[in-house]
């Protein structure tokens, strides 16, 4: 995989995804045992951020430092303002051995990949969040006592956002049963769904789109994300109306009839009033919690912080796979 970009899971075969997950498990184990082989020594990486982040930035930084890389965080560059994407990519490609990008358009990360000549990693765009899905798959494999291709995974909420898209792709690639539970207007796009259903014919996966909360029955994992993604801040009123019936609460977990059902969330999450946005939503709409209740978020079913930690191990695997010959 040396020299490859990581822009969307669509570009990776099931076998390559399995190799990345195995490498992530290996580097996680190494770190837990204090083994730091510094396989990225003398590599420079740059992290470009148009949108805010805690996990993705810190995962790239810590993973990079663990492996001996040097890291630049850049959120105020000339890119797109005084300098074209193409020129920026050409400059950064001269300085750096790898580029991470988080921002709005998928096209931006594609252009950086096209013109920089070094591996480019997608740290979230409006369309996809592939590094998150690798962490999610690793977390499921650690917590659900079944092979991935027997797991019934339910994504609840805004199923046409970057997480809905990327999780549908990840689950289809791994041969999982993916259910999107959402109001019809927030179902994943028809074209991507059709493409993933076609892929499922080969991988043994299954894709269900439903508006009916009772369809969580038999789920191994209930996953949700914020109702309003970064860049859509004018949509609170509309989304709250549409998604209130889809809040993940104790009742929804009970409907799975699986006492071991796992709750997952890519984070950050609005499960209490401890955030400025949460308080502002409370003042305007009277909601104390949004996509998940505080009870479920803090319950024994919740594995959200193991999931967050796995961002670091899986991102380390992606950097090692694409900047070294470790998987070649
Ligand atoms: N899950 C995730 O991408 O978190 P950040 O927005 O904090 O990077
Ligand atoms: N869908 C969310 C994911 C955050 C990690 C967003 O784009 O804001």
C-alpha cells in the first residue's frame, strides 16, 4: 500500500481493509507493551484543517510522534484564499511525506492527492470519514464476539451524512448487515446505496433502509452521530423535528432484545448540557439531550471511549501502510 492515498474506503478492497485492521491491532498491542519502533523517523507530515477537531488531529499527532515522525498542524494557510489547491499541493509535496486534510469538499482532498505526489489521508469531508470507520470496525471486532460478517450494525439518525455514507461502505465491504434507521428524507443517497447493494452480492453483506424503530431488533451495534454536521449549522430546527423520534434511548436498546448490544458514536456528542451548542439548543428548543440520552451514553453498553482511542491506532496503521513498505 506504500504511496497510496486514503481518501475513501471505496478505494480499498475488503482484504486491504482487513490488513489495515490487523496492523492497527498490532500497533495497539505494541504501544500497550511500550514498544515504539519509530518506523516514521525522518518523515514529515502536515495536517490541514478547515473544520474543527479533537480526535482526528490528536490521533494523527500522537500516532505520528509514536512512530518518530515530525508533525505540522496547519489551519490558516494560503490554500484556496491566496493560492490555488494545485499550487498548495505542489508546495506541500516538496516539504512533506504525507498530508492529512479535514474540510468541506471531497474534491479538495482529491486535488491534494492528484498534485502533491505524496500520500494524502482524508480526515473528514462533507462526504466521507474513512479513518473513523476503520476505528469503528476495530472496536466492533474487539467488543462483539462474532466475526464481522455476522454483525448486525444499525446506524440511527442522519444517515446521508459523511458517517452514514462511510459506515455503509465499510459494512458492505466487510460483509456485514448494515441498517440505516432514519426518516426517508435522510436515507443514504440512492446511487451509493445501489452500488453498495451490488457489492454486498460479493461480500455477503446486506443493506436495509428503514424508518421503523422496531427494526433495531437483533442489532449487535447501535451507532449514532450528531443530527447536524459541521457546515450545516442552519439546519437545527429541521433536523430536530425529523430526528427526535430517532434519539437513542434505553427503550431503543431494549427493542434490540440484545442485552449486550453496543452503543457507538464517533463523537463529539450532545448527550447533556455541558457544551455551548447543547445549551444554545436547550434555550431555543428545550432539548436537554439530542441524538443520545445521557443514560445510554454513560451506560455499560457504551463503548464510545474505546472507539475514540482506536482512532489513534488505526490512523497509525494508515500512515504506516501508505508511507512505508510494512504491508507490501
Ligand atoms: N470523530 C471525530 O472525527 O472527532 P473530531 O471531530 O474531534 O476529530
Ligand atoms: N457528521 C459529523 C462527524 C463528526 C466527526 C460532522 O461532520 O460534523
